[in-house]
C-alpha cells in the first residue's frame, strides 16, 4: 500500500502521481486505486491510502520482488510505504507466531 505522508493522521492531497504505467510493465503486477483522482489524464492523490500494488510470480519471493520493483517506479510527493511486508514469509516464520 502506497500511502500519503502523514497517514493515518493529517496528510495532503492533490499530489501528482507518476510512474503507474512503468510499474505495470513488470510482469504479474496489478495496481488497485484507492485514494486517487483522475484529472486531465493525470492521477492525483485524494486520500491517505493511495495505491495498492500487488504481484504474481513463480514463487513468493519473486512476487514480492516484483511488487517492490513496481512500488519503486511510482512517485508522488510524500509517498510512504512499508518495506517489510512479506518478510516473515521469506524467513519461514509465521506471521501469527510459532506453530501457527
């Protein structure tokens, strides 16, 4: 999830978003719009949760890598995202704790 800087607290809107088309060039990537507004052919931020970037791959590691490669191609002022999503799955530890 790409979020506006300051989310979940106060955040600005109306920031131009660049790189969505470039991100979609990566195989298996899908982008879901959440807090965006299309104006004059350009997407702008219009909420705290802006874009959800997902990806498919031959395995989990490939899918995760593709998703973060797509995220790196998308830019807007104040952009924020977590870089640890899926990390526990790569290390073999359950996100729900030992034995879950």
